[in-house]
């Protein structure tokens, strides 16, 4: 049914993969994935792999969910696409009507796009133009966190802080104000050996002083602060306390600065609540959503804001306050259909809350990895977890960069039927919300074997 040889031949000759040094595959073939079911992927040879990263963090309900598939098939016979500038359609309206039931009521104006980077680009331009339209023209800069990742387009990169990804493009970037991250894994005030659950951390939030100073020093020129709430994803799955968001909201309001939450990765149940910000009791001025928005089926993204921000653009035509931004696939009906079914399932099945037993078991299995001296830190929130790999925790000896221990673990994991994709020497898990206790045990039994074989030989 599938011509594996032809697939690999064309791939090697023509395809340039993302975030991949292609020379790494000069003498090896990537796995040819042909099917997905639940938590597993299957390759052309019939081998199974536990998809522990939800296929780049997008798959929330497992692969090939029959309800979502049927929703898309039904939509195919009705409307596949229409220009969303000057037209609307019932599928976009239904999707927004359902999504609004999950968000804070203050977030009431929805702008469609098609991926996480563009959702952030929209937020950046929206925040910038908000102040320009109000004739407060000096507010042109953004405050962001080190280790931040908000996407790969130039605006998103300009508020990103992962040096390995971003340093080359600095001549193209606008100049943001970078603040030290609230990273609990390296907090000198931490009393426990591992980060684990940050809700149980005990400190006086000394880490916020860096943000507080940056806001006070740059308030007159700052349009917005942008953060990934509770967890910085591509920067290393770095968790921090919800109290940080509470302090940020209070400080930003005091100094008349907008707050943008990038929930592209943390939204749709990943952190144990529908959205991460819920755990802080705060609400942003702008929120960016994508990835799990269609359960991994179709590209779709959303930038949602308040009436106050929206009203700064609402004026007569010749006021020139229009938000000149859009995408060809804005509010694509097929993507909306997938999103509608995803939201129906999340509401009907009370996810993620209803699967708390599997989630807590996931946390327990992660915590038990602390018995190994090659685990330097363990941290988790909801269905996301991470472990940092070192030569010796006891002697504080890391692996040398040239060891590429993360890649070694990844390569060996595929031979053991589990996907352990690294961020440097950090191995992370982004489990779908429908994972079972048995799935968790299978994943961690295989993970422990891989770690022991890769590190201890």
C-alpha cells in the first residue's frame, strides 16, 4: 500500500525538514510514519511508537479520533474555503460560540489565523497599533523573558529568547527588552531536590524583581509584555509559579502596559486546566491560541482580545485605524469543523479534569525517575513533564555538548517503540489528554530502559 523506498528516495532528494540538521540523516533513514491510532504511531514496517510528544504538541485527543474525522468529512461536502474578508460562514460562528464558553468573558474579540507564529504576529501588531491608534506613539517596544519561544516568524523571533534558535537573526529583529526568567529548576530558594509541581514550591517570588524593574524602567516605551503562562516550552519545559502571573498583571496595570499570554503550547488542557492562565486567576489583554485548537487535525490559530483593545481600532474608514492583517486560510471551514468537534469532545468528556487519575499517575512515574543519578531535575504540570539528563547529579557533572546525549536517547527510543524527543539534554513528555494509566506505564517502562541503555551502557 505504501512505497517506503520511493518515500525515502524523494525525501532524501528533495525534502528539507524543520529544526533538523539534514546531514544527521546522511547515513540513516527517518521513520516513515503511515498511520496513527490513539496514543500510537505506526511506520511502514508495522512498528509502533508511543507518541509522547503529541506530534509536536498538537494532538490532544489521540490520533484518528472518529468524531473529528467525521466532522471534517461532512464539511467537505458543504464548503471547503471562502474569503473571510467581507464574508462570514456559520462554521466560524459556531466555533467561536463554543470557544467563548471556555475563555474569560473579558476576552470577546476573536481574530483568526493559521498557526502559532502568526497568532503571535497578530498579537504583536495588535498591541503596537492599539497605542498608535490612541495617539500614544512612544509605546513601541515589548518586554519578553529569556528562554522564551513564541514562534519562528521575524516578529515572533524578536520576542523570543532561545539563543540557539534566534541569535543568527538578530540583524532582522526589532529590539525587545529581555528579562531573566522565573525558572524554578534553578531557583536558589528552592528547598526540594527537584522542581516537581511548582504549586508546592515555597518562596517569596524573588524572581519577579527582574520583571518589576524592567516594567518600571521602560513603562513609557513599552506596548506589551509577552509570556508563556506557567511553562516555557521550547526553552526547556521550564515551569514557574502562577503567582508570577498575578504579580505581572498587577504591575502591568499599574504602569499602563498590555499583557499578552502565548498559550499556543499550554492551551487546551495541557496544563491540567483548559488554559494555563486559569490557575492564576488572572486574565490577559490578548491571548494567542493554536496547536491543540483542532486536536492536531488542521492548521488554525486564534488571537483573542478585549473590547477595550478592539475599540481602539473601531472608527470611520478614513480614520485609518483598520487592522491591516489577514491570511489566505483565515477561518478555513474545514479547520473550523475540526475545531468544533474538538471543543464538543472536551466539553462533553470534561477533559482534562476527568482524566486526573492518569495525569497523577504520570506525575508519579516521573517523580520515581529521581532514583537515577543521571536525572538532574524533574518537573511537571498537567500532561506536560520534563527531565534534565546529566552525567552525575551528585557530582554536578553535565554531559559535554559534543556527547549529544539527547540525540542518542532519541535514536535509541525509536528502537524501543517510544518517542523521546530532546530539547538539548532535556527529555520531555507532552501527552494527549486521553492517555490511560496503562499507556503511562508502557511509556515509562520503555523510557527507563532507553535511559539506562543510553547512559549507563
